[in-house]
């Protein structure tokens, strides 16, 4: 439920400039300005993260990769959990960029942050485990510009279709029950509350309305966008609640108010740990998803602690822990070995750990731009338009 | 035993100073007034009214797209946008709609208990009832909304109770119904207290006279009691209406749809578009201003 | 039934029944909140599998909760102090003097409560941001206190005005006649007569500040009060049991001061006449105790 027209205009405008000039971003350090060593920790670290990415034993005493970090480095972590990429972008700009040192940004936030100089270039040579990151995430377009890295990859995963195994029978293989106007689960469907969810509608139309010719779900012409919005408005009566905070999905699923819909692996893991009858899959049409990057603010008050955190979270051991708790897939290939040791074959079947092919099949979140990036030229709709249209969708329910 | 010994010694030092200051203040009531009223007025005017003015001014400004900072470029873009886009009108109407529904519900619920406490209950029971009305008023808003979220969920108390009496189940969680229930619940004490005060003031003689003239109680209620109580009812309704129209937490926790409060809150916290949020915030402020004007016409302020 | 009730019997019974129903409507959710604090399971479904105090221990051990509690108390004390000073000063001014704009003062003081909270919150937020740009103010405990004090003033004001109206002026005249100066009169005559009103007002102001979330969201920045802690942790599914405990503590913690305040102002009609958002004192007492000449 986040519509923010005016300010996104420049976000996107700057991105266009960036894409066309291909130059490095503004405030960021570059080249010889990069630190060559990690200094002493400053004693504190302020992070913005997705729920479940920074666990310190409060959820489950055994799930804790923060306390060992704090003990080793002396950097006490203060984390704020955000629900959407838009919220993360806003938070990173608070106090002129000084309030939060780092963020676990998804692809639809990273380019905006880079374009505005909110995040600093990172010297990946200081991160020893960076070399173990799987090939496709070493220099992806969403965090690397012309060889300059603006963060280190963390976890990635798809937005899965989660459903209540007691109610939804037979097990679904397609997203159709969540979009079909005659869905038997009307009034009990979940949807994500962010303009980026429009891409999920586009993804459905890509398979079910081939005449629209949608290829990249983030590069939509006005025509294609209209079709997606129509589909979303048609879906609105099916939706129980548009969730952004994870509890807005886990609570209704627990109580039976919601039975099917898009979810992050985190919710699936949580509900399973509560012995609720849920299962999840990536349906036949495919899925949107996210690959998250730890980025450091270009005005970070505690840059050394942030580097230490990036170093820490890049290690196979930590990424394996996160994967087992959250359900997302680690970007560190060596973590996959650990994962396989701990959970066996599902490291491949459920996590697709280390599988570059799987990653390529997920439509990773990225910021929609006017430039289509193909023969259609500059006719695509940018994120500002997406935000306005999303407001329409949310306002009609 | 001369009179001199009964006179207190002339004051000296600090006491003398106190006397002098006291004397000056006594002779200059304006100075006293300024001292008493000054701090409060300064605080309210500068901090509160000043903030309101700043908010109003901000709605005419824009936002720098690149940095997100507020740019003082005086324009009506925000308002234009609000008027052009139909969705904001829908949301505004929806918000006013639920505010009206909640206010009406609260008045309906308040009258019985206020009437009983004011006119029928014994003094001890009345004190008890008043205390019971006041306590929820002061308990935490967030806690009460959260309580209802739990009660109305699919596996909550409500559905369980309905099961016990074989009435099936309802799907009230995250809906407009749950929002209506929650808002009515939250503001009921605000409405009851002024209604109580208004009903209590009606002299028995009026009702007796009405009965003597042959009216049944219901007629008396409709044509004598209610009209006299209207100012009190309207006074109470001010709070129910005002609190509903600007609320942004309850719709998020127990509702499923957009209200003015949500849009403003998200505009500030997620979009960081404060000028737009300020412009939209004028809507509830304006609605309340109109409501207050009408209330004044109905003499509600004398009952407040 | 009271002997002064003149309504027909059927009406009396009917009203009584409705009253009981409304009371039940009001109190059952509160009772449930306290009950859920003893829920041993993480799940919120009803009926509860049993009763246990294990989450109380977990809450006490939770550092964040303790910090939030301390912040809430500090904010409450700060806001109450400011409200006590400003509120009683204003009450004296309005009570003792007739001046142009007298009614406006009452209206001005109640405005923060009459306008929707989001408007007040946004307004203060804008000012703090502007202050940040101009003179470097940051969101902190002080901005929380200033926000709370702004609408706590009226609570103290109402209580003190109500009490002042009941204080006979002849006492003050007698004090002067006996040779006391202004300060002595204030200290020995006036202050004791309004002390319970001050206490009641202070307790109410504290309760108001302690619970506050609507405006606090806009004025607190990264400071966390207890209600804000609940607000933040409602999004974390695993923290639900601790949230339940904190919620019930918050509930009880705000009821106690209110109950005491009610007992303190009992003879004056209690909190009905001087409570939150009602200015009945003005009208009621004006009718019963004509203003000082």
C-alpha cells in the first residue's frame, strides 16, 4: 500500500541517466578512494533489513548469527525491519543518510540507491568469501555498475505460492487460483502490498495472455501495464488482505482466514515450525523473486562495523544458518555444501542451492524504467507510473 | 501590652523581596496575567499552532526528486493531484462514511448506559458506572485494537463462541466490519460522558410535566429528553468522528482497505513525500473544521 | 432503583439490561488481553491450551522491553511535569481574570485532542524536521516529551479549573486579612486546596503519555517507548507472546493511576467532570458556583 509518485520520478530519472551514460554514481567512493583495509569497529551498527535476516536469538535461542558477531567485533547491532523496498529507500535517506549504516536491499531498491548516491562503492577485496559467490551473483546488474561493486550479495529466493494443505485440494500447480475471478478461495487469497506486485500480474499474463507479448515482467509498455492493472483490480475481491508485514500473512494463515497466496520462504518456514498445514511451490508460470545485497550508506556513521558485518554475512557458515532459518538460498556456493550436509537432498530440490539456472528463471525484482532495454526503445512504464497505478488498485478494494 | 508588640517585625532580606514582588504583582494585574498565561500561550501558539501553520504551508511545497528534500517552490500540484485522481476521493468518502457509521453506533450504544447512570441508577451504582466508563478511556489504544484483532480472527474467541452455540462462523477478520466494531469500541467512552452530563442535567420536573400532559415515556423521550440532550450528544460525537477520520493504525491492524490516515502515514514513512501527506492531511482537518462549526451551531460547545 | 427515578418500570429494566450489555462489550476484550498474557503457546487461537507465567519471565529478561519501559516512564514524567506547570498556570489565569479571548484559551488547549491525531503528529513532525534543518534539532526523548506535553496540558488544566471553581474565595480573602502576602496565601491556602486536583491531573497526564502511540510515531525518531515497542513487534510473529505480556502490563499500568485519580476527585464529581476531552467543569460549575466577581 505504498504509493509515492512525486519522489520516485527522479529516482527513475536518475536511473535513466545512469543507464545511458553508464558512468559511476555520484557521491560514492570509487577507485582509489576505496578503503584498503577494514579499520577498528566503531562499537555500533544500525541496519535496515528484511524480517528474518538479522536474528539474534530472540525468535529462537538457537537461531542467532548476531551475538557471535557482536562478541567478536564489539559492534552492537540495532536493526529496523522494513516491509517493502520503498520503505527501505526512505529509511536509508533519513537524517541525510546518517541514520542507518547498511541495508539488505533487493534489486528494485538497489539501483535507486546507487543512482542517488545513497550507497557507497564497496571494495570486495576486503571480503574474503566473495570469491565463493555463485557466478551469476558476482557482478549482477542490480548492484554492479561498470565493474564497481555497491554491496555484497546475501540471500536470494522466489516469491512462492504458499497454500493450506488441508483446504486447497488438489495441490495447486499454477498461480490460477489466486487470479481467477471464479477462484474457489475467493476472499481468502494473499497478495503482496507493494507496486512491485504488478510484476506478478504481468508474470501471469505472460503465460496466459501471450498476445500481450510480455517478455520481461518489469519492462511493460502502457498497454501491457493496463492489462496487468485490470487483472489486479479483478483480483482485488479475492484478496483477504494485502500483506507487507509478515505477520499480516502468518496470522491469517494460522487462523484459517487466508489459505493461498504469494509468500516469502520466511513465512513458509515460520508456519511449518508452528506445525501449521502449509506447503509451497514455484508454479508452472514461474515466479518473481529477489536477490538481496548488503549495501553500505555513503554517509555511514559506522563504516568499519558495516564492512565487518558484510564480511561476516558472506561466510558460508552464516549463510547456511540464514538459509536453514529463513528458507532463502545462499549466494555463497560453499554454503550450499554445508546446507546439503545439514538438510540433505532438499538443498537441491527446495533451495536449488548453487543452481545458476534456477536463479536465471526467477524474475528478480528490479526497478522498472522507461528504457525497455530492447527494440521497443523508451516506451516502457517507469516505477512512478507503477506507483500511481498501484494506488488505484489498492484504493478500489 | 501596647499595640506595637502585636505588630510583626518589619520584614527583611528575602521576605522583603517577596513582599515587594508581591506588592508589584498585586498592583499590576496585567503583569500577573502575563506571567500566568504567558508560558502556556507561548507553548501552544509557537509549538502547536506554529506546527499546524507549517504543515499547511508545507502542503504547497514540492519535493526534490533526487534527494527527497522538501523544496519550497510554492505550487498547487499536491492539491491538483488529489483532486484529479479519483482514488483519493474514493478513499476520503470511504473514511467519512465509516466515521459517520461509527459515530451513529456509539451514540446508539451510549444513550442507554448514560441514561441509566444519569437518571435511574442509585448514587453508588452511578459512581461505579462512571468509573467503568472512564477506565477504558485511559487504557492503551494500541492494546485494545490488538485485542480485537485476536478476537475477530478466524480462530479467535468470537468464532469459537459462535461454534459453541451452533451459529456457524463468521469471516470478520481484516474487514470493514471488524474496523467498524473496533472503532465503535474504542470511542464509546468519549461519547458516553458528555451524553451522561447532558442527560443528568434534565430536571425531573420537565419529564413529570410531560407525563402529566399525557405522554408515554417513549414520546417524552423523543420530544422532550432527546432535544435537550442533543448538544451533549453532538459534543460526544465530535470525538468519535474526529478520532475515526484520522486514524491510521486500526485500519492497518484490523482492516483491509485504505483510509485517509493510511495514505498519509505511508506517504510520510514509506514515500517520504511530506508535502503530499500534508496536503492530504488538510482533508481531515477541513472536515473536522466543518463538523466543529456545525457543532457550534447546535450549541455543543456549551455542553462540552 | 433510586427513589428519584421516575421512569416507568419497563424502561428502567430495559436500560439496566442494555447497560450490562454495553459494559460487557467494553470489558470483555480487556479481560481477554490479560488472559492471553498467560497463554503458554505461541499460537493465538482460542481456546487457550492452559495458563502459564513463562512469558512473564521471558519479557522481564528482554532488554528491549526494559529499555522501552524506562523510556516511557521518562517521557511520562517529563510530559507530566510540563503539563502540571503550564496547566495550573493557565487554570489560575482563566479563573482569576477576565480578559479578552478567555474562552479561546480553553479552545486552544483542547485543540490537540480535538483534531485528528495524525494532523497533530504530522504538524509536529514538520516542525521538528524544520528545526533539524535550521538549528539541528533531532528526534529524541525531548521531542517525544514536547509532543506529549502539548496535549497533556489540557488534562491538568481541566482538573485545576474544576477545583478552583469549588474553592471559596472567602478563604483567600481571610488569608489576606490575616496578614499573609501573596506567596504565603498561595502556599498555605491555595495550594493545599488544589493539591488533589493537581495529583489527579498529573496522574491522568501520565496515563495519557504512557499509552500514547498515534502522535508518538511522528515525534520519536528511533527512540522506543513501550507502545511503540508493541507497534514494532506486532510485525514479528515470534514475538507475539511477549507482546501479549507487555500489552497486559501496559493495560494495568494505565488503569491504576486513573483509578487513583478518580478517587482523588471523587467529591468533585470525579473524572467525568475533569477528564480527558471534557470541559464539563466550565459549564457545570459555572452553573453551581458563580464565578468570582
